[in-house]
């Protein structure tokens, strides 16, 4: 049995977030994409301070698909250098674990 994994990634707008989410859902790399329509980002990038209004997505996947999902997200993301962070969950409810396990066919 595999375990749960999560991926966090910001987008410029909901359309970009939805397009990337649909791609990963269609390809079976994630089971769910929670889109947060309005986030305010403050950041340092290439020596400059910046601020942006973005849209965030929390993707739910299995740990065995985590690397593939991150690679694919990086390929389809509209930013040249998207901020993508993925991690394996320490604890998952049984129903959620079973749901995410079905993504990878139970391959651990």
C-alpha cells in the first residue's frame, strides 16, 4: 500500500491553475486539486523583492507518483520557473489512503 503525498504550487491565475490541474487529473498523476483562488505572495527573486496576487493549488497524490507528478507539473506550468514543493504525508486517514492508493494501482 502506498501513502499520501501533497504538492503545493502557485499560479498567476485560476485559468492556469485549472489547466494544469486538469492535465494532472487526466493523466492520473493526482486524485484531487484544491484551488485557492486568491493568495498574496511576497517573495525575494533574483535579488529583488516582489509581490503578486496569485492562485494556489494543493494537489493530492500517492507517494509513488509524487516525483512523476512534480515533473509533469513543472512541464505544463505556465511560469518559466514555477515554485513547486512536494512532500510525503506522515499520517493519512484510511479512506484517503485507499483513494490515493487507487491512483497507482496499489503499487508500493
